[in-house]
């Protein structure tokens, strides 16, 4: 919702079509504004000009993707540790299948699960079984 919209005039303005490029433009709060709706969306949106020049304060797609990948790594790590804490010893294939079946937020890829297992081995949460390299042992 635009704040200067004629249907919902939260802000009153001197000009009919403010451009927000003019710094001397007069915009004030409309004290007579009444709305029966409880919710009113006051989140500013970036204009087309701001988006073309580099986002206008919005995060870039690469930043969002990297943040999503980090969150997915944390989720996979926690699921692996939870499974291994309960079972103590597990084969690679069964662990991967269990992780995939327990994660509902996204489709966990086996390659990513393998990388997270290696990370947990490096951080000494897990270790490979001495007899079989396909088994993992939880280190309490």
C-alpha cells in the first residue's frame, strides 16, 4: 500500500503526484486518517529507479542465497547429530536416508549431507568406524 494513496491517505501531500526526488517537497502525517482495518502495511518498497541503481537497501540475491545455504547447513548438522545421538552407530546410506526423510523444509541433497558429515567429523562430533569406513560413530 502506498502511503499517499487517495483511498488510504496516511500521509497528506502538497503536490498531487509526489516524486520523492525533490527534497523540498512537503509531506505531512494526515491526522484525520481513520481505517477500520487493524493491520496496515507500512513497509517501504524500493522504487524502480532505486532497484535499477542497485537495490535501494534490499539484499541482493547472492546475499540471500548464501544466507539460505548457511541456514540449511545448520539444519542438516542438527538433524545428523540428533540421529547419531540416538543411534550411536550408523551406516552412511542409512544416515543419509534418515536425514532426507526428517527434513521437511527443503529437499536435502546427498552431496550436501556428505559435506556436512565431513564437517562434523572435522569438528569431532562424529568419527569413522575403525572396521568399516561406511559407518559413523557418534562421539559423546
